[in-house]
């Protein structure tokens, strides 16, 4: 179970760290890293605000995963399978929410231009 704690904690913190350059707006349009869509890659005026928004949601997800891993770990009687599944649910739901909110933000940005 300690291995799973380290895995989820590290994964969550890595997601949070990866979000910081996006939030800061220091990553230019590129085909590898960021919130890459046809719209954001073709228009730097969309790229930066869309990536700030996506980065904030990625940060929230990463911190949620790390926090869930820490808070669920000491629960007495929690099986390894239940712990792994609970953390996985936080990851999947968080990423789905982040993706949905990021596309919603992009749509709103496109409406403003």
C-alpha cells in the first residue's frame, strides 16, 4: 500500500508541477505540451488564456489526487484494492472534469473573439 501511496502522491504532484508553466503563460504554442487543439495551436491569442484555464484545472486535479492519496492512506481496514480504486476514481473524475472545463473555457474564449 505504501507503493501505491507514493505512486499516487508523486503522480498528483507531477500533474501540479506540469500545470505551473501553463498557468504562468510561459509555454508557447507547440505540438507536445499544453492544451492543444486546432484552435489553440492556430491562434496564440487563444493559446495562452486557454492554457491558463486548463493549467488551473490540472493543478486542482493534481493537488486533489495527492491529497486523496494522503487522506485515504491511514483509514483503518481499507484494503489495498479499495485504496487503489478510490485514488483512481479521483484521478479519472478529476481529469474528466478538467478536460470538460478546459473545453468549456475554450468555447467561451472563442465566443469573446
